[in-house]
C-alpha cells in the first residue's frame, strides 16, 4: 500500500520516536546542572551517563554539525565564584558527553560551528542543546567503525532508516559498501602519495584530491580509540 503521509508527517513521526533528526535538526532540554572541566573524572562520567540516559535517539549524526548550547546558570556564582568556571569551561564536558555509542555524535571533531551562551536562572540549573546538520547526515545505531586504507575509521551500520523504523541491510550490500569505501579511500591515498612524490606539498596533495574523498566523514584513530565503539581493523574485514 502506498504511504499517503506527507514527507513532513513521516519525518515528524520519526523524530518523535527518536529515529531521525527533523530534516537534519534536533533539540532537547536537559534537566541537569552543567559541570565544568574542573570536575573530577568520576563526576564527568556521571554527567555523561546522566545526559545520555535522557537521550532517546536511535541514530548518530555522522557528518559535520552546528551546535548551539544554552546554559541556565546562577548568575552570582558565574560572576563571583572562581571555582564555578567561565562559559568556555562548561563547553568541553558537554561536548564529551554527546559522543560515543550512546550519544549523538561519533566524536566532537564533527562540531564545525558552535554557539554558546548562558542565562541567569533563579532556581535549578539546566541546559538546552540544538544540533543542525545536513538532513541525510545521520546513521542508525548500532554503529561499528571500520578502518579503511587511508587509516581513518568510518561509521557503518547494518541498519538503514525507513518510515517504519530501522531496516536491516543485507550482508552482501554492507560488504559492497565497505569495498566501495575502501576503493575510494585507497585510490585517494595513492594519488596523494603520487603527487607528493612529484613535488607537491602535503597540503597541495590534500586539496587536489579533495573531490576524490567519499562524502562520509572518517575519523582518525586517536579520536576513536577510547570512544566505546567497536573498531574493525582493515585487515580484519578485507582479507588483505
């Protein structure tokens, strides 16, 4: 039967269920007091766990995003308490809490643009977050990170979005996706090396092969080694 719902209705229903951002946009109010980077590691882990417990998303943003954070804080503490921290001290713990398998981002390096502000509040402190991205730059959970010939790790899911919910992808199609991504990244790596060998700078080689890069964003090992995601080395999946 043909789905007679409008694109807006389908998107709105998926957003309500946590299946997708609303045409690339997501927002939420969190009933938590923000913490600063001076907090102990245990306190930061507890904050991350509490934040992620309030999330109900079955997806991760997979590309670059714009992030807006609005913190509702006690003014006299912000202005007069040296241990309370400035606005920038509140930002890093929030970014760290948003990433990982149970978060909204693979890594905070995805944040290409950020706006942060704070507002005085007389009672309990809390904060609001808004994320904007390209409408299709999200991937269904669960996600594994696969290493490609260029040494970067790319998020891959065995599920895809559908109006009815996550739909499992056939294993042969996942294998085809991996091979295609390997071909793209491997060829670009070779061309960059070839350009450098012929006198181009590393920056020039990077720029001249930019159009050969896959649309999907890759992540350096240093960004994901302690991310909590399952990582699959190139030799493990490619039989190389």
